RNA sequence: GGAGAGGUGUCCGAGUGGUCGAAGGAGCAGCACUGGAAAUGCUGUGUACCCCAUGGGUACCGAGGGUUCAAAUCCCUCCCUCUCCGCCA
């Protein structure tokens, strides 16, 4: 959520920032008009309340003294009615303003270029595109032929967009997750296994709601529990409505969860297989920092994500996203993209972002600064570390051999019980 | 699922209609004492918003609504936690 004071005092800069990400600025004028009315109403009702408080105390004292207070009580009743009236309007105005504010995306950080996907900038490239002296297969054929993934039975059980891992496929998936978890633990991050079903409030804080309610699986009519679309949604809510002490920062967390997404609408045939599914596994990194430390944490998370992919020996690149390609809550986003030979394309396997104080403001997550004794909003950051649904395709495609087998990346061998290659059973 | 208890400040905990933003204690900070520390004593210690802004005001005692001149305190609805019983993995 953007600070209403910022909108009030730097209207032009806010609009410019929103426009650079292609967001609609039509709400700004409305928000400002509501803000004027809100403050008017607040001044009026507070003045009346002040009067009522004073007089009510007086009534108490005069009654004790045995005075007749009928007249003054009637007067205060009228004041009370006026207050109720003003409060009602104030509540409506505040609600309307808050709804508009909740729908505004974050402002892009300085240095994030305007525009959409086409304006993304490749920062670095690791390794080279693998070459094959045979005709390489795509990941769907590889996984099917080797019996790693059963797409048809997955669909039978879960419907379109689901698959199941089996045998060496399940082991490879599990080995990847274990590899990530071990690396994060080595780096001193705290391992979290959060609830997978969350309340509406969690989605609101993360910035997914109210705008993207349709993107999640809702569980109940009443209460709005939903399946988390990413562990980020859980981790941002761990410290919701809390005041952290400065010494607790930065907090470095990571969590493993499946991610559940509706992915409404059809996706391109080229995205078949594990590129886009309703359920996929992800290890998510998360950071809470003081404002002045969030840039360093962002760089740390980017390094960690890249290091994991490098460890697997996969050709990939790092891209800095243009404003319009960042998700709504984020001020800066970097994507780690894997090379998929069959698609002749780079596909995101990690998205590392700095939300600055946008989510903290929505979730009221603050810390107390020792020097000033004052509370400030924390900065929150998140990054996949990593999602497997794009990695597994990249691994099988980049590590495939002429005989149709797949060489297992060295770091995963110990996690696969010493197995070095996956062959047809 | 049945029965009961309860949700108060950083924490514990008092408070059943008026002078309660809230006793008391712990913690924390400052000062005093000390060679230094402990102990002790004194002082301070919530958040947010608004304004005619070195000051003033309002709101907040789980959430929402109601009664009243006045609500932490009374009434209603909801949420959550705990204990016991039942059921299930």
C-alpha cells in the first residue's frame, strides 16, 4: 500500500511511477478528493467528541453533587446523534479510500526502467547453450519415456494442469528440494514449514487481494480460506501486526511448500508439461530488513538464487525486469531464467524482489529503531530459491544424452544415493 | 462434535458505568549509590491519526454492532485461545 501522505504531497511523482509500470492513475484524483473530505469530517467529529467528553465528565460530577442535569443531557444526546451521523459518513469515506489504495500497485524503485517485458534487461549470462550431436528431445518426451513423470494419470486424478512424479522422477524432484534446503541452512537461513491454507487477511497483506482473488483456490464460502499460491504469502504474514526489535533484523527465512495456482485461462501448447501447472514445488527465500539494508539483502538473494542454478551447472541468465513486468507488490524484480533447448527460450525459475515497505504497510509490520525509539515499517524481500517446475525440464533437456538417458548433476548425486544417471527401466 | 473458562499495554496481571490510556509487578532506558558490578532507590517507558502544531485534540482494553449524557466495564453477533469429554489419523 502506498502512503497517503506521499500521494498527497508528491502526487506528480506517484502518478509518474505508476504510469511507468502501465498502471492506471485514475484512482489518484479520487483518493485525494476522499482524503480532503476525510480530514474535514475527522476535524468536525473530533471537535464534537471533545465537547462530549468534557461535558460528560461534568455531568458525572454535577450528578454526584445532586444537580439536575436533564437539560444538558438532552443537549448531549443531540451532539451524540450528530457524531454518529458524521462517523457513519467518515467510515464510508475511509472504506472507499482504503479500497482504492489497496488496489494501487507499488511504485517502481529508482533505476527500474519504464515499460513492459520487452524492456527487461539481461544483466548476466552463465554458461553456454548446450549443443547436441544428436536430435535432442523435449522435456515432456524425456520425462515420459524415462517414466519420471506421469502426465496422463496426473490429469486423471487432478484434472488438466496436474502431473505426478514417480520413481527416479520423484527422487530427482526431492533431491533438488533437499539441495536447496541444505544450501539455505548453510547460509544461516531459518527453515519454515508454514500452513498451506491461509486466511483472506494473508492475501491482502501480500498484495494479492483484493485485485487477484480469482487467481487462488478458495476453499470455503465463509471465511475465505485459500491454498497459498506461493510461500511468500505465508512468510509475509508471519510478523503481521507486530513490532520487531531492531536487533531482530535482518530476518532471513526460507520455506518449502507446494504452490497452488488457478492459472485461469488456457496456456499455450508450448507451455505444456511442467512449465505451468496448478501445483508445483518451490522453496522460497524471504527477508525482513531495515529500509537502509534492503538493497543489500536483494543482492544477497539474487546471488543465492544464481548460486543454486550454477551449482546444477545449468545454462541460465539474470534479467532485471522493467517496471511493467514486476508483480504489483514489488518495487524491483530480478528473474533468473533457465535455457530450455526445446522451446528455444529462457524460462523463469526464480523471481527475486524487493517490496520495500509496500507489504509491510499493508500488514502493519514495523520495527523499533533504537536510536530514535520510533517505529518504522520494515522492508520485505522474497525470492524463489528455487521453483522446481522449470528446473526439472531444464535439467532433463540440458543433461540428456544420445541414448536417451539423463546424467544427474553432480551436486544431486549424493542426494540420489550415489546414482549418476537416469535410464529407462 | 459436547461442556466449561478466557481474550486488557513489550510481558504478567488488576479493574463490573463517570476523575481509566488504564492500578500493581516484570522487563527496558536514564540517573543516584559503587573502584567496577550486583542489590537498592528515584525517574521515565504504547500505537495511530487530525489540527489554528515547541502546543492541542481524537481513537484504540480480541473484532463488529447496540444501550447511555458517559462503556475496558452492560447487551447482541462474530473470531480466536485454553481445559475436560467424545471422535479420528
